[in-house]
C-alpha cells in the first residue's frame, strides 16, 4: 500500500501539478484571481453598473451566495471546485470559473 501511495505522489510531483485558482470576470475583464487553497476563505462583494454578486471562496470551492439577478440561477447551481467548471450571471455580466490542471483519475505504469 505504501508503494502505491509513493507512486501516486511522485506522479503528481513529476507532472508539474499546480493548485487550482478561482477566476472572476466582469464584463469580459478579469476582476481577480483567488487561490482555492486559502484556509480562512474569502468573500467578495462585487458591485458594478450591471448589478451585485456576493461570492464565497472556501474549502476549495467557489459559490455565488447573493445576487441582484432576478432568476438567481447562479446561486441555484451550487458550488464549483473542479478545473473547467463555471458559474455565469448574464444580466450582471459576471463569470466565475476554476482554472487549473485537469483532474487526475489515476496513473498507468
């Protein structure tokens, strides 16, 4: 069992694994990039001419917890944590997504 763990760990180290980052864009421009590895979490309140969104980044995930958007679909979608996942609020022109290496399912040796 220990050898399997060592092989898996060396595969991650040798693959150049980079931690995932939460990226928030407003009206097509990057508003900010935030580490998903932060232990204390982060709350963003984004107020623009297009509307309001409150974003929480904690425990390795991102979620939109408040919005001025009438349908609130981005809140109903829940949280995202894997590379490539995104939340979109079209009326507020906000896009939040996870950027990072693809998820590793396993290695073949």
